[in-house]
C-alpha cells in the first residue's frame, strides 16, 4: 500500500528533522521542525554505563547519575602518563593474552567495537565476522575455540550459522558457541541449545557476564589450567597517558554509535515509507542493541515501541519522529561524557 499524502509529508518532515539534528541543539531542532513533541527527556542516558564501566572501572551498572560517573574521575585521572617517566602498570586489557582463540560474529559495528574492548579487557584477542556467512567461512579457514554468536545477523542468522558449523565439524563443543541476544526467554534459550549452541548471554553483554562465560568455555574445553601468555602493551601516542587512552576509546565508541544511529534511522524512515514491516522490526532491534551498550536507554525504549508497532503492521511514523528528537538530545549528552575528569 502506497503512503497517503499526509504520510508522504510526514516522511519528508522526518528526513528534514534527521538532517537538522546532525549538529544542532535539541531545543532548536524541535523549534525548526515545527513539532510540538512533549515528554522528550533532556537526559536520555542512564549513562553509557557498560562503556564507562569498561573503560573507567568502578561504576555500578547502570550508573544512576552523572555525579556517580564524576566520582570515578579523580580515581582514574591520576594515573601517570607514560611520557612522564613514572613507573606504571600495564592497562588490564593489555596485561595478558588468553590461550582461547575467539571469533566474534556480530553485524552491529558499535557492538563489535564494544565487545572487542571487553574481550581485550579480559586478555582475549578476537577476529570479527560481520554476518553469519562470514562466521561460517571463518571457522572453515581456521580453528576457533570459542565463537561469540549474535542471533540476528544479515545473510545468515546465528541459529543457521551454528547448524552449518556443527554439520561441518561434526563436533558438539568445538568450537564452543556462545549465543548473544537481547531475547532472553526460555524458548529462545531452548532454540539456541537445539541449534547446537553451548551457552547463552543476554545483551548488552557486561564484563563479568562475558568473563564467566569464557571461564565456563575454558573449563569445558579443558583449558582452565592453561596459563595466560604475556603481552607487550602498545606504545601510547606522545602526551597520552592511560586515562587519555580510555577517554579516546570511549569517544570513538560514542562517535561510532551516533554515526550508525543516524544511518539506521534514515533506513527506518525509508522502510516506513515502503511499509516494509519485517525489515522495520529488524532494524529497530539492531538500533536498540547498540543504544543499550552506550546507555542511550530512551532511544532503546522507542526502538522497542517501533518493533512492537511494526510486528502489528501499524504505522511507526509517530515513533520515528520521537526517535529523531530523542537522538538529538542523546547526541548532546554523549558529547559530555568523554570530557569527564578533564
């Protein structure tokens, strides 16, 4: 069904709104759009809780306020710079390299960056596959002890990818496949196990949860007693200490999120124009996942609404307008986070 004239005008307004919020203050964005959206939160973040916890340490998950984030700044801000000649420990993520060979199968670039950082924090290096076909082909080319498998991926989903890997290897545990999904019902878990997966993690995956899952994998594979191998930490750029490196990683993660979010919302608008409800569901789920990683909880909530609306094959235009506004506020809030402690 073609969009009505009113829907055509709303879609045009959405595209103007998305273009406006690329670099404009939220209140000005709303004024110029001519909208009168009420209830849009001015603080749409719980905080980038998982990212801050990973890169700064010591913050409960999720952080309850900016005061809580600020509380960690003195602790991590006093770490001496490498250039100052003072003796300092390696960053935890470069302290060792575990003996497990890990493949990360994840299509979302923000989740790729974040999970790679978490693995590095735990002492693991990983290869990355951006879809199910790449994941299957990677396991054919070389042996991996562990595959971290996202369920919803293009080309081939995580369940079918696992089935193909199991069929090719003839093994139920090599590689050890850990599902990663926002769907956490018992039926979802059963589907993962039936496909041949060995473990199950709910998204967004936290540091402790992933560490526990990899510990279980090491035990199941008989590698729990293998020592970690020493790793030489990379040299920091001149003038950059460990705190600055962590800030840079957080800034890059937030920047990647905003770029990907804008592209995804543009795709959502086009899918709404075409009334492609199944693709709307998938894209909204995709954006919800990366939003939760950086703590953009309000964006995540709106994406959940779009998923439900698309499942019912109802118009999502009102929620897309809300999403565009919320992204403008989220952009402002995320820009404040990397400056903490400076």
